[in-house]
C-alpha cells in the first residue's frame, strides 16, 4: 500500500502521532486506543508496508517507531536514492 | 524527470555487471524494503527485479523492461511508490576512454505522474503531519 493510502485512516494518523513521541509496542498502543490488539497490529502492518513506521525487536516484543524518510515526496525520495546509490556504485567500481 | 550521471572506473561490460549482479552492494542501506541491511538485490535478464532478505523473505522492487547489455537497461521501479504506480528508470552505459559514463533517467509513468510531483494535496497533508510531529518532539525533548 502506498503511504498516501496508509495515511487515509484517522486511527493510523493517531498511531503515527503517538509513535513520533516515543517508540511503542502493540500492547502500549492498544492501551491508548479503543481498538483491539489485532486491529492495532493490522494498522501497524499497513504503516510498515507503506514505509512509514519501522519495528525492532526488544526482548520478546517489537517496538514500533516513525520512519521519517517514509514521508518524503516521491521525487525527493528518488532523487536522494540515486545520489547515495551512484556514489556507492562509483566506490564499487574502484575495487 | 530526475537525471544523474556518474563515471565508473571500469568498462561498460563490468559496469553493467556491477549494476545488475551486485545491486545489493550499491543499493542504499536505509532503503531496504525487507528491513535487512544485508539483503540481496537482484536485477535479472529474466525480468525479475527483487530484494531477498537473509531469512528468505522477498519483495518485488519492479520489473526489467529492457535488458540490452552492456549499453542499456530499463526498469519499472516500485520503491517510493508501489506496483500499481510504478516509475520508470532508464540506465545508459557509455564508454568514455577507459571509463564508463552511467546515466540514470528516472521518470514518472502515467500511473505515477501525479504522485511524482510535490504539488499533491495529500503529500502536503503528510508534510503537515511531519512538521507538527517535529514541533511536538522538540517540545517533548526540551
């Protein structure tokens, strides 16, 4: 799903605002919203697939946080992508 | 359109090989869709263009439209958008003395034309969200 579609849901926008303050687990988020844990998990999966949040394992739970570069407009995202990619490609060609 | 060039320290045959066979080594580390910074990125003559994490998970990154080694490659490209709104990348490889000039031309397709430009109301809405979030974070961290 594209970032734009992912942002279309009010619950997902609220989740992003919470995650922007501090990384949270599914359980932490479920306490803050009147929706079930499975529903929170589904929203997080949509946000993660759209590149807007990322998760990392901490102990036996996953902590979710906002992925700022996921919000860049497409053109800017791709422009930066090639700056980094071509610099790395040039380095690779020297080896 | 985005246009970028770089001069590689090798001939076009090796340049084409580095671009396609060793994409995992030049693809930006923070743009891995599987989240695995050591994932493999494969651009194949068969048409597949995908990422594979070390745990075996695969994500399609696009499709190979034109495979003409060692001079030209055209890709449908999903990162930044998605498979329903692909952008298109043309990669040219041209000898310059002992080196190779690689030229990237990255354009929107009809499906991604609106997404490509920044004058999209929804993007502005998302920027709004980010700016507000930053402002809140700044207050929070003070």
